[in-house]
C-alpha cells in the first residue's frame, strides 16, 4: 500500500466519520425538536388546566355566595311571613271550632225539631181522634 492510497483511505474514513457525525447531529437535532414540541404541548395543556381550575374555583365561589344570599333572603322572608302564618293557623283552628259548634248546634236543633214535630203530629191526631 502506497502513501497516496493510505491517504485516500484515510480521507474516505474521515468522510465516513464526518457523515456519521452529521447524521448523529441531525438525529439529535430532530430528537431535541421533538422533545421541545412535547414540552411545549405539556406546558400548554398545564396552562389550560390551571385556567380551568381557576375558573372552576371562581364559579364555586360565586355559587357559594349566591347560596348564602338565598339562605339569608329565605330566612328574612320566613321571619317576615311567620306572623301571618301563625295568624292563619289561629284562624284555621278557630274555624274548626266554629264548624264543630255549628255542627253540634245543628244536630241539637234537628233533634229538637224532630221531637217537636212528633209532639205536634200527636196533638193533631189526638184532637182529630185519628189512631
């Protein structure tokens, strides 16, 4: 092997190494680009998730505030209406008492009227001597 052949062989080996290094660099660049894209996607998804969690927290707080306001309003309304409800219950109880009283009085009047009618019929029969 001559010196020029050795040099050519050495140059070919260097070119092969250079191509291998270039291919490795290109593969590394593509791998880093893919990793960067994945990291950016994860960061974007995390940002959306944080936003969703923050919005959900605000919505929950608003719902809690609305419920507290409704509870307060309901308690105020109940306190304002309670005397009327109590009065209605009293009137209703009085009405039941009046109905019972009228019912008993009606039954007594009906029984008295029946007895009186029997007495009148008996008196008329006695006067007319009908048996």
